[in-house]
C-alpha cells in the first residue's frame, strides 16, 4: 500500500475514534463510526487476494447493517423522549436496539 494512503487510513481511524468519543449527539457518534468503518476497509483488503476482498465486503455489509440499527435506535429514542442527546437514552426499546447495534459493531459473542 502506498505510504500516503496508509497515513490517510491511520489518521482517519484516529479522527473517527476521536469524533465518536467526543460526541454528544447521535449523528456525530454515527459519523465517527462510519469514518472508522470506511478507514479500515482498505487495510482489510490490502493483500490483493479474493478472500481479503470477500472479508472486506462482508465486514462492510455487517457494519452497514449495524449502523442502520444504531440510527434506528437513536431515531426511536428521539421519537419517544424528544432528545437526540447521547446521555438521554431512557426508552427500553431504544436501549435494547442500541445495545444490539454496538454489540454487532464490536463483534461480541452472539454477533461474531
């Protein structure tokens, strides 16, 4: 991989992590997670082998589904509580959906 492309991928990973950690709004947290997803894809598919491309495609599809679930949980929370703030997650359905989405993104046991 080109050194400039590697530098951009690594700096995008740090940027996405920083945005996610420092956000108070669900859309900014989602944006940071998406930056991380898009930054890791070139690193997964770096060895130009069909299995690496397949792994990157599967990773992208699973992460896109988890991001959709995260957006749905934040929208559901905003519908029930009227708040888009990360700290105001009080509705049980939204909490369950968010826990599921984060578990998928982290690759925890039932979702690995």
